[in-house]
C-alpha cells in the first residue's frame, strides 16, 4: 500500500501487517489453519504478517473473505480515525502492481455508516478475480467514469461502458477485466453498502 502523492509516507504497510496478525490471533488460528481456510500459503501469510511482503489484491480479497470484512473495512482498521470531510490528498491509495489495479478510498468506512465509496483504476488487459464475497449479500453499485470494464457476477458477464452503472448484491465470486489492448485503463467508482 502507498500513501497518496504529496503526503508524508507512513507505516500503513506495517499497520496492515500487524492487523492481519491480530485478526488471526483473535480467531485463534495457526498459520496452517489460516492457510487452509484462505488458500494463501503459510509462508506467504507469515511474510505478510511480518511486513516483509505487501499483499496482492487477490490475497487481500481471500483474507477479507475469511475474516468477513470488505477490503475497505480492513484498510480502514489500520488508519487513524477518519474525518467526516475526506480531502482528496488524504484518501488512501493502494496499488497492486502485479494486476495493474489502483484503489482509492474516496469515502472510507466509518462507525455508524453502512456505505463507502472507492475509485478503481484497472490497466488495459488487466483483470482481478475475487473468489467469494467478503460479506454475503454485499450491495455494490459500479459506475464507470472512463473506459470500459467487463464485470462477471454470478457467471454473467456485464460489459459496463463509460457512464453506465451496474448494481447487484454480491453472494459469490466476481471478476473485473479491462479489455485490451485498448484505448487505456478503465476508471470507475464503487459504492459498497453493507447488508
């Protein structure tokens, strides 16, 4: 994870590593048990918890599913108390270099609020697969701001173009793919509402 440009770097990666270790301890699981539940290797989990490795979107998605959290909620747990007004320069940006995915937490989860907003950017030709819903019945509204994205939900592929909005309740796997080679990346806003 990286902080937005122009903001002093902090230890977001270190706090995320510590939180992942705390969650495993709270559940009373060994690394082997978490590996069995998540499908992430024991050695990778160990390196993630020690902060030696930054998780990919897929790995973080698997861990969020096991811990029954949205990715945004997990990332918010490692931040300081979020303010009511979230200035653009203070919105946490996370990059998964391996998949070409950039995620900006525009309106992070907050106590007492059920919705959050993220902005996603996915490089042309890139894709992200999530094996399960982190929280079954999670409501999502995906509004494409630039480009085109193919989103697979419940085995149905939806081609969502600039200005279009796809909305659904997520109960299983999903896949995001930016067709390529193309004119460029896709940029979209996602509103997530807890059930």
